[in-house]
């Protein structure tokens, strides 16, 4: 029996599709990477009985990155990144072992069906999966087709079964367009980002951003926000005057009239008009009109409109809204949420989707009436040729979804029902009055048929007081006429919804990437999100955009990126050559980069006005080992130490606190040590600022503290404080934290494992002796006599933290709160003894990680 491998984009999606195709009769088990499951069942494929294996990836399998030295900022001129730097595809998440997992599941399979999301990114992932699986699949016979692509827009029985019955092929052109975008963004973004980050962080201490990033889409996005800020700052209010009249229709009612001239900007002119009208006792009706009007129902919902409404009406950021919509899609509640289309195809089952909502407690009456009276065909919108508009696929309740998921689902459902409802019809009445020589008007609306506003009440025509019945020539007594002084007001900061509209209009990003670009400018501290989800640029964001305008406006204007997006779309359509587009675009930006570097003084002049130089920033903390003067600790991101006398800057670990470490000095360079800590229950370790930036030994890397230093005799080094291999990661060593008493801690120098131990001990030392069983270093612990947990009132004990039964009761293993990159373990297996100095024979099991030792430590708390 032949085997068909099927691959979806997410584990939950694989499970849903397998349930539909197998009709629930399937067996499931976890894959070797622990993240993806494999669902198996039997069926027919191409007219023959087969065994199906449905599994998934977790987004992109591979990511693009530079090779070797080109990933190191200090060793490469950023200009080389445009052409000379070689790139490679490497696993996006090495911990998932996704390539190996796919090869294990694909080995011996005869066919593969790709169920990745049906957009350009999905097509790109298709070929990432094929690159991993095709080499291990059975060879095809006589040109037999073995690769198939399923195209679907929702996780419903009908859509999935139809997709399986009409399998196609993956689109290589769309995959190439994504490859081109990835390479352009990598080369251009990294070159500009590395140069301006190193240049400005080397001069200014209060930028408060760990990365001064540039992005071909991100920077024009920021440009829109700063452009609005500049309009606000340059706005000069003007005073104007308005004539306001009031007429009495009966004893208790009056009408407020609008002046036909609207406003004048000269006070004397306004006073003249007032003088002409204020003596009049009556207002004469010049004309009346009644006109039936319609407020159109909305177009079908696409991604951009959903993100706009989520931000403006639901208070959800674009990225959060997109993530919520994707969860609703994978759970089968809505159709695919990434679409540019606002037009339903003729064969779309509108009534079927509407029937799903017929028993919903919130809108059942509206839906049943529509089904009984007949639905109204949705307005003709834009057909982008991708996916149908976003549509609810099954009914859900607030209790079922809850929170933001329910709020977004409710909006999507109400919007869909509105698209098949009738327009809102109302009667607009207008009366024109003459008071002296001046004309005034008042108008009112009366709803005839609420139409779609019944399901979208926030769109309803506002209730207005009905106008009196009158005809030309009738007169009404004038209540008062007065002049109001007002002034023009500046525009407000852009809302996320307005920014999304601008990005769509100018072709910046795609429906899927727009939320990412907006999130990036927030994360980089270029803008802050104010009340009403308005985006206010920070000083850094303003100076950067003004600097780009000063040097090369095209770096921040949307025109050049919009042109690039058009070229990428031509690649996707097969109308442009991938290599030619890539080469031409990189050549353009390379020239711009060189001009930017040569002209950086122009941006620097703006920086000088807004930010303080390093020498004037921070507070004295520790002494430099070269000049023995105090270095200043700069707390703003990225935190670092700066010696103004030597004009040297030393980077420090981020996301924690830094303080002086007992005024102790490094034996290698005489720099005073500092202590980094992530909190009382987290990790802490000392480090030498110089060694942290300039590793003293070949087996050390930049960014290592004393807990990874291999100095043979320093009292703070791994050699003297290391205990044994980490119980969780395979490359870390558990190191005693000598500063943690009386609540002593042992922490891994690679991952975020922390063992709390020997509380109230007076002293804890790492012994030179090792355990006979596991070769870990022994600990020598002295307890206070009054609080000693040792039997027989003993106060001192020497033993192994892994093997000694006395110590096993005194250790509690946890995970530190910090997620700093240097605390994540690497992939390699450490084959050392207690402190990583001796190698055990190949093939011999690790003596310090016997299975029964894991239970000796307390339970994990993530």
C-alpha cells in the first residue's frame, strides 16, 4: 500500500483537516520534535488504496541569514552586505528539528499533498517542505506526478473535501517573490541598521533604543507618522467667525440654522452681516425639499478593513487583531483572514454561510427574516484573485470564544450579515430660510427602512428632531442672531486605522505584513501608542525621519518601496525575472547607502540637538582598568558603560539590573567587576566589562560573564564555581551564585534554569573534590546552628547536589524569569565532567544525568 504525506502550516490546522478527511477515524501520535502531531488513516488516492499521514510545520521551516563572519557586526563593513556577503537558508527554529522531523515522516512516502496557507508565504513554505522531503521520498515511476497542492479558504467539510478533489501544483513564481522580498529586506535592512546603530549609539547615550533599525517598509511607515506630527507642529490656528440664527417654530420648540456662507475670517465683515440680520423679526421660508436617500451597505470584508475596524472600534492593535483572526481561522470559525478581495464569487454559498447563524441568540431574528424574504446580493467589490472575503464559517457564542476573539468574531459576523442585507433608506428634509439678505438652512433625517443598520447599529442614521411642515413663503419668528468666534484646529496624530489606510494606498507592505511593520515602529521606540490608538512619534523617530529627508528623501518616502512591491508582484505573476529584480533593486539601494554614509553628518547635526553625548550621560559606577577613572553606567537602552577618558564603550547584558560587585577587580585587566541580575528569584552573575566585550580565551565568546570564564584560578570563574552539567540543556553548566546567600542559588550559565538551595546557610563553597558517582563538584555547606536542617544538630555537610540524599531535600529547581538570548542553551552536547574539563569516552552515557537523578530535584515551575 502506497503512502501519502500531507503537510499543513500549523498543528491545529493539520488536526482539523485530518478529522474532516478521515471522518474522525484516525490514529494520532506526537512527532519526534514534540511540537507536531502525525495523524494516520487509510483511504483512496488516485483511484488506489493508500495510507495517509497528515502532519504540519510551525510556520516557515527555513529562514535566510548571512554566512559566518557576515553575521558579526564588528568584522564586516555593512556595505559588503549588498552583494559580497553570501547567504544561506537555515532552520527558522533549530530547537524544533523541523527538517529532520519532515524527513523522518516523509521517508518512504510516494506522494505529498501540501496544505499550506494559500498565499505567497504559504507557497514559499511549500517549497521549503519539498526541499526537505523530496530527497527521502520513493522515486516516481515513468514521470508520475507525486507533488500536489491543495487550495482552500476555510476549514469546513465542503471546502476541504473540494480542495482534496481538485488538487493542483505549488506556484514557484509566488515562492520566488517571497525569496526576493526576504533577501532585499535582509541585505538592505541589515546594512542601514548596522551602520546607523553603531554610529549613533557610539556617540549618544539617551537614545533609549537597543537598535536604530531601518527597513524598506518600516521606515516609510514611520514617515507617515512623522509627516502628520510635522503638520501638527507647523499648524497656525486662524480665528474665524460664524453667524448663528435661531427661529421659533412654536412656544416650546426652536430650530438652529446653519449659515450658508459657513464662515468668514474678517471680524468686521462678520459684524456687518450681523447688523444686516439682527434687526429682522421674521425668517421667511425660501425653499423646502424632501429627498429619499440611501446609505449603502458595506463591501465584503477584507484584511485591511478588518484591521482598521479592530483598531478604531475594538481597541485592538493590528498585530494582535491578525493573530486573533488566525486563531479563529484555524479553529474553523472564519474563512482565511488574509485577503485583498472584497467581492464574493458567483458560486459562493452565501445562504449556506447565513444559515449557520440562524439560531444565534444575538441575530437569529435578522438572519431568519433575510432567509425568508431573500438575501440581497452583496455589492460588487474588488476581486484580487486570492481568497474570498472574510466570512464566518460556523456559529459561536461569547461563552465559547470569550474576550477579544469573541469581539472580533462578532464584528466579522455582523459585517457579513450586513453585506447581504438591504441598504438603509431615509428621508432627508431641508428648509432654506432668509433673514434679511442672508440665507440659512436646517435639515433633518427620518429613517424609512433601517436595512443593514439593524445588524450594525453603530452605522445607523442619527436620530434628529423632525422639521415642521411648511412651504415657500411661510414665516417664523426669529429667536436670536449672533456671531460666534471660533478658530481652526490642527489635525490629530494618526490613528492605526488611518495609518493602515495610508499604507494600503501607497503600496507599503501586504495585507499580512502591515501589522508587523506597525508593531516594529512601536517596538523600536520610534512611536508610542496614545489613547484612541493614536501613534505619536518619539524624538528618536522624528530625528531619524528628518535626517532621511535631509540626506535622501526616497529612503523615507513611499514611492521607491511601492515600485519595489510592484516588481515583486510581477515576479509572482511570472512577468519579471527574479535575479534581475533582485540585482537592480540592490544596486539602487547600495548607491543610496554609500551616499547616506558620506552624508551622515547631516543627520548627526539633528541628533546633536535632541540627544546627549555619551560623556554627558549616565552615572559613575565602576573603574576602568586602563585609566582607573570611573566609567559611567548608561541605563537607557542599550545599557552600557562608557569611559570618557579613554573614549571606550562597553556593552552589558540587557533586561536586568547592573551594580558594582564588591569593588573586586578582574585579575586579567584590572577592570572592576559588575553584577548583572534579573531579580531576586532569577539569575545573577558577575562580569568584567572588558572581558565581556573582548573574550580573553579562545574557548570564550563575546557576551560571556564570569560564570562562563575558563580562567584557571580566578575566584569568580567557571573553573572554581562550576558544579556540573545542567539538568535540562546539554551545553550549560550549573554554577554557584556566590552573591545569593542566605537564599543560595545555583544557575545554568546557558539556559534559564535556577536551583534554589540551602536557605539560611551561613556559607556555601564549591569543593575541589568531585562526586564518585557523577563526577560533579561537591558543595561544602555551613548552616547556622539555630536553623540547620541537617540531622543530629550538625551544621556542616559536604556532598553532591545531585546524589547526596541530604541535599536532595534542600533543592528546588525553577526557571528564571529572564529570557535574554545568552541564557538559552545551544544545540551541542557537552561531554565534560563536573566543570567541563575532562572528556568521557565516546559512547559512554553521561554519568551526571542518570534518570533517577532528575527526580531528586523538585518539580519544575515554568
